C-alpha cells in the first residue's frame, strides 16, 4: 500500500503571479496542480489565524478562530471589482502592490496596509448596494454571521475596540472595557456597529474563498491539513473574552532541555487548567470544532503542553500546571478526545522533552506523533544508530524537518562527523548505496535522504518544501526575533510551477517515490 505523501509549507510563502506579495487563499488552487502532478495527496499549512498588528509569527494570533485578512485574494472579490479593482486604489497603493510583488520576502506590514485599503473600499460598496437593498448576497452574509456568531461576535467586537485604542493591549483599555462590563460592551456594540460589520464581512469573504480553495484541492484528491497552535496571544479576542481561564501574568514556554540550557519563554498566557476543566473544556471543544470546519486534518502543536504546561511567573518562579502526573494524564486525554471527536484527522507534535506517559497516552488514543529523520536514533546503543524508517510506528508522521528546524541541506552542512557517519550507515542499511561522510551536500544525497524517509512505515509523510528541493532557506529560528523569521517566500510563483523545469522534475521524483 502506498503511503500518503504531503508537502508542508506556510501559506504566506506560496505567492502566485497575481497575488499581492504573499501567498493567498486562492493560491492554494494553483499549488494543487503541482501537488497533483507530484502524486501528493495532502498539504499541511502553518496556522492562518489573525496576527496582532506588527506581528509575523502565526503562533501568536489574536484569534484562535478567525482567518487573517492578509490571506484574502482581493482581486477576485466581487465588491472590489465593482469599485474599479486595482485601478481604483490610487497611485501610491498601486506602486506598493508592485513593490511587495517584487520583494523576495513577505513584507507583512506593507501587504496588510494595501489590502486593508482595498478591502475597506469593497466593504463600503457592499453596504451601499447589497446591504442597503437587502439582496441575496446580503442574506448570505446575514446567514454567515448568524451561523458563526459563536466565535465571530466576540472577535468582531474585539477587533472593533482596537480601532478606539490602537496599539494598546486590551489590558490597557478603559477598566470597564478590559473587565467586560456588560452595559459598557452593549454601548460599544452600538457605537462600533460599522466596524463590527466590517470585521464580519472580512470573515465572510474569507470563508467563501476558503471553501472554494478547499473544494479545488478535494477535486484533485488532496486533503488539507492545518496547525492548531498551543495557545493564542494575550492580546486576543479569546483571552479577553475568557479571562478567567488564563493567567495573563504568567508566561508559557518550555523548560531547559538538550536544545537550550535556559529553556524558552514564549511570552504567551498560561492556561488555568482547573477552570477550563470545570467548564467541560468548552473552549478546547470550540477550537476543535473550528479546525474541523477548515481542514480535513490538523496537527496539535506542542502536544505535551496540553498535558502539563510550563510557566514562568513575574517573580521568577517556574512550575507545571497541573503539578501531578495523574491529573496531567487525565487532562491531556480529555483535550485529545475533544480534538479527536471534532471529525477531522489528528496528528500530534510530540517533539522535545516529552514524558513517556504522554507518548503512551496518545498511542492508546490512536494519535500519531512525529518522527523526524535526524532525531530518530537508538540512543542507548553504541554509536547511537539511526532507526530504520520502516520501523517507525504506522500511526506517526515521518518527516525530514519542521518549520523550526534548519532544512536538511543546512543540517548536513553543520553535522559533525559522528552524526554524518551514523546517517551514512543508515543509508547503506536501507540499500541506498555508499556515501562519503566527509563529502559535500549534493542533489544525489538530497534524493537519497528523501527516498529513505519515503520508505517510512508511517501513515503520514510530510516533506518540508525546502527539503524537496534541497534549499537552505529557513522559515523560523526559535528564540530569535527579526525579519529573517516567517518572511520566506518560494522562489517562483506557484502558478508557474507546473511549467517550471526544476519544479516539474521534483514533481516527477515525488510521483515515482524517487524510483530509479
């Protein structure tokens, strides 16, 4: 039986010739053609939630539910075309669109600025015509806002409040607003009705485009996978509306481990798991419901954190919540069952320092963890040989790397001789020939490593797009801040891939699983 093979790539990196300097929702349709030619039956994206102003990390969203408007394909919006399209934007904005298209990196702030101008014009047109005349489109919009009000109402109010206090966290808003006095919020809903309707309109358009793109993928036999971030930003609609479920003065992260002597501090809020449990894990169920409405399957980010969360208090104290293994196990399995019951396939990112009881738990639940080729070794044996991919558990995700690791070409460049010797021995054991551990990276070595991971017994094989081509471009370097993170773009527009010689050659390689 041929295992399913997919590609892992951020949506932001997948720009087409017509998109505005960033990968857009409808660009998924163009990429689907290449995936189909490559024999891939799945695509995994990084999170697409709305990012706070000035933020570029998809893991620091101000909503666990909304789609970031930066991913809208503005050109195909009916209202935008009716107001003149790009020609009606003005010279400065037209120049900016040209600049972001030509940039080799995603210029998030510029893309956001020009898209907000365009979407704003489209929205005003919708109000003047469809909404005022109560057309069929107006009814469809009303139906969407009613259907999605369970998350959309709070998100729209939150985003609208940001227009009154720009650049400030909700904790800096007036006390009555920050603490959600009901009368004050009612007054704000009336005062900000126009802004609220704008946010609802944006999500309505995003929903239409997303459904169309997902249908196009399905038509080619491609399943769409997403990424469920562990938690959202403190400045988020979710934390503002559920303050009692978070410790906003405690920052979550990970403890010191083999990769960091100091651990990591993510600057994100700590769950109050006892309160969340008393609600029946309501918000967790809602997140799962939303993910299942967007994707065929999803990856649970930072799995161990749902069993036990590591936090740092302002006074320097560091602790786990819950603080005992029995409660951690019960809690983690409640969360995982909520994810599993949502109706989408679930895989879990269980990398790093993870207690044995957590991996045993997801195995009992039938959830596959991650097997990253470079880290799968028999650590207690002499020489610490690499595990044969054919010995990976069936319920697992086999891959050559993640968005937080260096691509496999850069890994080979920096690997010490002992690690190279061990990987060369693995290649020999799986019948992939003799290799010089002191040799330089080559296309032949790239393809050999890809063939090796594609031999995995895993149900899921997801290949980072950089590793398919042997590129050294990195998506993110943990514990660093700067424009080098999250701004990488594919070197060619995705709608040109089916006719691009190297992209076609890579598609043929994947389609045949690298057979020679």
